[in-house]
C-alpha cells in the first residue's frame, strides 16, 4: 500500500466538503469550477503549515465566489494557472 502524504490524506477526508462547494459554485453559474481548483485555492493560504481539520472545513464552506475569482485572477497574472484548462478566465 502506497504511503500518502498529509496533503493527500486531508484532501481525501475533505472530499465531500469540497464536492459540496463545487456544487454550490455550479448552482451559481460557475460550471467549470473543479474540485482541484477549490483545493488549490484553499491550500494556497496555508503554506504547507496544515491547520486543524475543523478550520479547513470552515475555510472551504466560507469560500466566496469573489475570493475564488480573486485567487484565480492573481494566479493567471502570476502564470500559475493555465488559461487553456479554465474557461472562467
């Protein structure tokens, strides 16, 4: 069995929470938002210093579309987000 790193374990535990946030964004008309983008947006705040699980759940549920779009726009300016993969930009 392959040993998973902490990020992978946390992502697996939070899968349903992330899916819920993706569904919320889809209901608001942002159909191209993916689970991976939500995960990257949330984890970009932590700098590999993982907070308690309850804080991560709160951060995911508290994520607003405007915060996500700001993160996406800044990533596009920095070149860390691929325009080809994301039709929101």
